[in-house]
């Protein structure tokens, strides 16, 4: 199986602080890659580099067999931190704004609404959506343009059990649509349901990367990996 995205010795320094050091990531096509780590481990910084929100200090990002450039953003959808919603617009209107900005025909909107389960929201404004609905709409915005890669930063944060289950089902469907997914999380119970491959990051370094055997005790693997690296309390 080939990788859709890899990084080679990726490094990020903010002023005098090394945030990422020597990251060699390997994300297989059409899989769910879960990036695990404690808060402050470097997960969001890595995702912001992959989505062009911030620049790397050094190293290389390879996307779809070539060196990453900003042109590749048309094939990368992302939801990092809060969904960028217009609260006074409906789900359909939010999607229409993004299709116009990205030069995509708005005929895709009905299919995206169906995919994220928001077809029947009608005239309801997004500011009145539940947190789970807002998260799904944010993912819908990221799907505009049929990306090859979808990057989601802590997508289950703050969701109730129903919202988590809906999101889990949605992510499972994406693999059937030939979409590769990178998810960052510190909620190990959710990763156990979703991951094909896991990467554990701590202290700005990729400490472990491997296919995930769903029979394996992920909490023990996670804690043992951080403890061995001496970053359990980072």
C-alpha cells in the first residue's frame, strides 16, 4: 500500500522553542491515521503545517508522490480548532459561500448535506445548531472540492455520546469514498474504534508509528510509549 502523505525530518521552531523535531510521518492511502498525544505535544502544529496554515522550519512534506505546495490545498480538506461557520447562515448557505470561494459548482451542496446528515435542517441558522451538528457542518465545508485528504483536529472534543457516534459513522463512510483521513486526538477510546494506523507524538517527536491491531490495549501502548521516552508529563 502506497502512502498519500509522508514527511521527512520535519522540524518547526517558534523563536527559540523547538515544537517539532525530526517528524517522519507515513500516512497510507484510504486509511484513518490517528495522531495521538497529550495536549501540547505538537499535534496541532503538525496539522497546521500540513494544511499550509503555518510554514515548516525545515524538512520535507510529500503529498501524492510530489513535494507539497500550496496548489495541493485544493485536494486537502481540514477542520482545525473551531469550524469556520457563519452563524447567521443556514447549513446550505454556509456551503454555498465555500463553493463560491473555491470555485466549485454549488450542485455538490445537496450531496454534501446528505453525507453529513444535515439535509433536513432547512432554515435553521448554524448558530442554533448543536455542537455535533456544527462539527459535521465544519467537516462538510472541508469536503467541498472532493479532497483526497481530510485532516481533523480533535473532532470529538465536547461532543455528547450521540454526536460522537454520528461522527464515528461519518468517518467510517469516508474510507469508502477513497478519502484518506488524519485525525488528532487524546481520546483513546475513540481512536480504538477508528484507527487503521496510529502515530504517537510526545515532546515534539514522533515516538511510535504502526498499524493498529484493535485487540491491542491502546491505553497501555500509549502510556508505555510516553513513559519510555520520558515525556509522560509533558
